[in-house]
């Protein structure tokens, strides 16, 4: 086994290899996948001296720990968490030089859900359809990390840039998501659409890389039954029979038969990916010509910073 690698000491709840995803394959039933918090992924790579598309590790809530087989520059971004090297505190959000044989640990998230661990040279997994991203729905890409697994590292691209500070990013205490209504908002009554606007929703514990599930009031339907299966976009707000919206994230199915009441624009999905279970959620529909007067654009949309 090559020395340009690391072994997994603690895999955590769910740690996967992610890059910018595999676009252009929805017609084959393959979603984009890739890092859920792409700004945090890109930042980690830039601080490690990598291009944006290099593969990182995406952790979930409990972090992970790895033992380096070569010296490496490592950066942890995304959800804030304690970072240690052989048990000694190290910087979060800044390049850290880790010697060969040392254990780098990204601990449990203190805020948010997903942290990103970048290594100089990136994680060198075999690409599938042009991407090294793990897709938990289809099973494409590398398997989620397991204790004892060994993953390769690529050749460093160059020295890491210096930095004074980095932004906290997309960790929020309340998630406010703008929604472009449609294409199936006519499947819901006016009361149901008002519930979407005014209801008190929370992030459900069953949320994952496929979708952010919500708890709260049900949206009243104007029509019963299901649609013929149709295409599903990233950010689609699908409403299953229980009436509680599900926001589709990077590993979402590419088709579905439940009505989509609206679509959340992609720039707001990173904050959704960092919303922990129990986080309050509000939907702010963006008004289109001909829609009821109660649908107004939000005066203030929180996109990430506290």
C-alpha cells in the first residue's frame, strides 16, 4: 500500500468522500451528489492549496479521525468542531501541518452538521462518471468511510496560501428558505399554501444527504392521488402524503410522483445542509405575476451567518 495515504481510525456517524459532483447524468437516473455545503468544501480546498474540485471528506455530526501515512497540510471547515493532532489542539479553518504517523481528528460539530476535511493533493479515489463523490442513494463512488479503511492521497498541488481568518459560513440558528412556487403548487389549497408560508416547521432527525425532512403542520391538498413520475430538480420541495415538505439535496432521486410545491434556489441549500435536527425552518415564497397578494418576497433572507 502506498505511503501517500491515510487510514481511518474513527469513521464517525457518516463520513463520505465528496467533490463538486457529477453533473449531466440525471437522464440516467444519477443525481449530481457532491458536497452538500459547497462553499465550505471549496474553502477547505483553497486553504489546502488544492483546486476547488479536489475531493475532501464530508463528516456528519460526530466528525472522524485519520492517521496520516505521509506529512500533509490539512484543513477543516464547515461545521465548527474541535480539531486535534495526536490529541493536541489545532486550528479549525486554517492550514495545519500534520506529520507522518500522526492522528488528525475532527471532533463532533459544536454547531451545524457537516465538516469538511481537505488534504493537500486531495483524496485520490477512483472517479465514477467523472466524479469521486459518494452518492448514498445510488451507491456510486467510494463507500462511506469505515474504521480501518485506507484511502489514497493525491500529489500536492503547491503551497497553501496564508490566511488571517475564515467566515463561519452556513451555520444558522433559524433556517429561512426562499421558495419559487411551482410547478405543482396548484395541487394545494390556498390554506395549504398559507401553511407553507406561516407554519412553524423544524428540521426532522430523519434528514440526510437525500433530503431535509421537516416536522410541523401538513399542507392541505386540493387534489388527491399521485402524479405520473416526473423529473425532480435539486432544491425541489416535494410534499409526500403526510403533507410535510421534503427539500431535495444533492443525492435526491431524479424522478418522483409526489407534487413539488416549489423549488429553493441552489445558493440557499448549503445552509439547509448545515441545519441540525430541531432547527426552526421558515419558507418565504417568492411572488410571481398572478399569484395571491399574500405571497411576498422576504424582506430579509438569512443565507448562513449568525
